[in-house]
C-alpha cells in the first residue's frame, strides 16, 4: 500500500489499516518524534580562555614534537 500522507485525516485512514502490532510500533515512533522535537539545542561551551595560562607554542616546539613522534618510525624490528 502506497500513501501520499498530507492531512490528519489521511493519517487516521492509514492507521485504520494497520495491524495491532504495527500500531504499537507507530506509537513508539510518534513518541520518538515528540522527544526529538522537544530536544533542546546543544549548549555551546566557549573554550576561548582554555590555553591562556600556558606559554605560547613556538615553531621549534612543533618541530621537536614531530621529531619525538616520528623519529623512530619505521626503524622498529617487526617479528
């Protein structure tokens, strides 16, 4: 059965054709839609001052971190 649902009357007519098992699934889906529509938008957390107490990261710091991270890459013996 293919329906183009557009009005509440269309929904009620389609509901009359469902089996009791499908009606319970429909009710669960309607509850989900209600929950989804009432959900609050996510709260934004501003992180602007997160790093303010740390010293600035220099280009040399980045180079050193990369060297430490990738220095031994590929040189490890694989068994």
